[in-house]
C-alpha cells in the first residue's frame, strides 16, 4: 500500500480530500503452475484418456478432424446480475523468449509475462479477478467457461483452493478437446465448483466449467488458460509481432493489449479493506448516505501507469457540479490498482441521487448514490422478509439464512444502527445459503441488516446484547 498525506479542501457546503489516500495493485505477475513433473503427469493422463475415448468411439479418429483451427471466445464470464464495467486484468501472457530466468517477451514484444529459474517459461494467459478477487471467489461471481465447444478429456478436483505463494500443490482444472484436435486447459479452479459433467461428455461454447479460484501454484484467484494445437505444440491465442508459435489469432475477437481502464467505480461507507492473502476483502460498499456521513469514493483500475490523468467530478441531483479535481498517479505501473478519496457533503445541499463520475483514458465511468436518507432503514421489504437471523438477540455471532434459497450468495449486505450509520462487519463463514457474521465489536443496541441480490434489497432487525 502507498499512503499519501491528504490536503483537506473546503468546498461550498462540504469538504473533499483531493489526494488519493491509498493505492495498491499487482506490480508483477501472478506465479502459477503446474510444476514440470505435474505437467508430464497431466499430459500422460490426457493422452491415455483420449486414446480410451477414441477406442470407445466417443472421440473421432484424427484423420476425420477439421483442417482449420478453431477460434475462442473469452474463457471467463461474470455471473448475471453484477453490473461492473469489467472484472479481470490479464497479468501474464505466454512467454515467447525460451531463455530463463528474467528473459521475457510476450506476443506484443512487451514483458507482461514471466519465467522461473527452474526452466519454466509461462505457457498460458492469466486472467486475474479484479477488484476484490477473494470476495469474488467466495461469492462465486466469476466462472470459467468453455472458450469453444469441446469434449471433457480430464478433470481434477478436490485440491486446496486458497493458495497465496509458490508451492507444489496440484490444481483443480478442466481440459477440453476441440473439433480440430486442439486442447485447452482451464486451471486454478475453486474446489468443488467443477461442472458435474464427466470425462467423455460434450460442453457447448460458453458453458460453465467451474468457478475461478486459487488452487495449485498460485498467488491469488485467477484463471490460467493454456492451449495446444493438433500436434501438441503450445499455442498463444494472441496474434502479434513477437508471437513465435503461430501466425494468426485464435480469438474470435482479440482483446487489446494492456488497455488502461476502470473495472469498477463505487461509493463506500468506510475505506475498502484488503487483508493479507487469502482472507476475503471487505468492499464496505454503500449507495445510501446521510449528510452526517463521510462518503468514500473509489476506483479500481487495470494497467494504471505512472502519471496517468484521472479526472473526478461529484454532481448534484440536478446535474450541476458540486466539486471536481484531477489526480495523476504517482505510482509505478500496476496491472491492477485502486485509489480512493473521501468527501463530506454539507446538510445545505439537496437530498436525492448524486453522481460520482470519473474520466480515465478518454472513457467516462459513473456511479450514483443517494444523500439524505438513513442507510439501511429506507431499504425495507414489501411483504414478509425471507431473511432470517438466529440467534436474536445475539452477543457475538449471528447466522443469516435465506428461505427457499431465493437469496443464495447476496451481492451486498450492510448493518446499520438506528441512526442509519453503517457498521463494519466481519464474515465468519460463508456457505451456499448461510452467512455467519461476527458482531462482537458492535455496541449493544438495535441494528438493521439488509442484503441485496440482483438489485432487490431485503432487510430485517436484530438486537445486540
């Protein structure tokens, strides 16, 4: 993290901190596997499985395969109902410089790749979840999907999925054989999340293969996507001047190379918290504030460069500008980074729907929030709530369950006191239809708790003894 001294500036009927309080990100690349020995074992098993499937008539004979290679769509998807601008950053491409270590060259003649002293050059594309990678993994927000239709030729599951450092752990993965006899690998998946389909069964393009996780040799939740052609030669699906493996792109629509942008822009009741790996992050998100609240505004960048200009504007409900400022990143290049500021809007300003707007790399990003209404209390249900709290009253922990499974894995949940002030909370446990929250830090009293899923908010009340 980088901390910068803040300059507090009064504006009209409020205050704004015009410097970024914090920034963090991925200055290097995610380290991932498998090891050389694991790769040999994987390839051996793949060959055995394919031979068996051909002998059983499930796979066609090689001579009947199509002559032209297939093309891929994006191998990751955001679950429906989440409206972020984007949700990943590519932190490492295939390494085309066969020397090692520290001899790097990606398909675009850059160095966004890595190698290791043990004779490993990165052989895939790493799609890193951003922002809040552990939160996204725990809430099953990002799925690995078949980049092209194919047949499952191998599955690996049951392995530890919260890796943070170099290790020798095996990963959870799915391997597909395609109609041109090419093979795609989907590695680092979350334990127990893999498709229920078995080896020999077909999957359609875009069909879910598993949830993106951090199993195997990994430093955080990401998908490692690796491709081999009909002759088992490594392929880099990206076409570029320094691609030494293949001349044309294997993508239906090739992504731009390191295109700077913002994946998510949001408002927070407190600064987002990024605990040490592998603990889940605390976004501390809120869209509802009173005039007594401090509003934190935050941006989550991909490919942020030193000196990049970021222009921020806060607009009133009528569209007029309350305050605006420019920020130039003082940090080194980050493949994934965040920055946040705080504002305090005076009570003389109008209540209603305000806008947090950011312009970066010629693109405009907006997020709206309300001022003047107690957070949490206004977001009540119509009809009976399906949110159940036990025990109630409680002392240290509460369990939230959702009737009929209709609120499986909420997108957001908030706790507010009777004055509408949101409270920081800690997740003790997260399962398919239950949340266990540690409320030991709350002072005794009455609290409102609300959850949001697909834009619908449900709320209830509990008592902290």
